[in-house]
C-alpha cells in the first residue's frame, strides 16, 4: 500500500513517530495571533542551535579521538576533525569501537550517541 493510499491518521502517526525518533518533541502552544510568527521564528532558532550544538560536541570529541588514537585506531582515516560531517564522525566512531581499547570504545559510543 502506497503512502497516499494509507489513511491520514496512519500517515500522521508515522510522521510523528519519525520526528520522535529524531529527538523532537511535539508542543502545542496558544499565543496571540499577532505573535505567531515570533514563536515560529524562535522554534526554528532552537532547532538550528540544537543541531549546531551537536556538531560542536562531535567536533570536540573528534579532536580528542584524533589526538589520542590517531596512530593506533585512526591511522588509515584521513578526516579533518574541524570540518568533518556527521557521516565522517560515524566512520571514526566505528573505527574507535572496533579497533581500540576500552577507552576508545567508550569514546566511539559517545560519538555515536550524539549522532543518532
């Protein structure tokens, strides 16, 4: 059954579930009609800063990973920690978890936890 053939109730439920899994929370707020645009702009700003905060934390953890484990775990990964994407961070996390010691594994799990 295609998405358009599903009842609207099911499509809404699936969409809300995808947002929940992405870490979003649905909020209903009553505001004066003349301030709706301000609330929408503020919500957009919160979403944007949330993503940039995650990227900042991941970048900091990647710096730590490369400073401690470049020779042992990350010797064949050529990623610049300052400009690394979240997909690059996923590669680094996997390498730390599979090739490193317990401390490297823990760091890899921390990076992976931020990305998901």
